[in-house]
């Protein structure tokens, strides 16, 4: 997760691998949460963040999370979906 410092303004995109639902978070918030859970934080690989998600997708109810740092000046819904498709393929 420490990588986010090299990309000011980047977001952590959490996306569902089963449908198209996704949400982006501020990396600082994710790190704080990881530290709260005592599973490191800064040293946690970005892709491991998805494994720590303990809730089901609000859209399809499954738990197939993926996570990726994205660098969006303006990450809107459509852009997020495009990224999710790109990440999966
Ligand atoms: Zn889903």
C-alpha cells in the first residue's frame, strides 16, 4: 500500500469480480483500517486488500473482491467500470 505515496491523489479501487460493482477509497483510509485490524498497513500489498474485505458485494451478494490502485483525476462511475474490465482481462 505504501506505493500510493508515489501517486498523489490515487485511489484504491475495490471491485467485485462477479459483477460490475466497484467503489474507490482514499488509500490513507484503507491503511488506517488495516492497522486497526492489526494486519500491517503500509506494507500490505495492494492486491491483498481485497482478501481482507469481510462483507459481501452489495450488488450481487458474492464475495469475490479485487483491488487495484488507480490514478484518476476524476474517477466517475463509467471510468471505474472501464478500469474493472481492464483489470480483469
Ligand atoms: Zn458483485
